[in-house]
């Protein structure tokens, strides 16, 4: 039973290993535009309040 548990624990890591290498670029590709849009909206929001 010990081997089965270790296999269950190791399998997700083996499955996720390629994603851990691909994830940074994928993460940046997906979240950089969102972050830029969000930060630019926040800046516009701040500037519009500063103008008033």
C-alpha cells in the first residue's frame, strides 16, 4: 500500500513537471495583458481623480 500512495503522490508531479517549465511563459502570456489593462485602468482612475 505504501507504494501505491507514493505513486499517487508522484504522478501529479510527473504530470505537472512539463507545465512547470511551460507555465512561466504561459502565465506571462495570459496575465501580462490583463495586468497591463488593469494597471492602466487604475492609473486612469487615479489621474481622473487627481484632475478633479
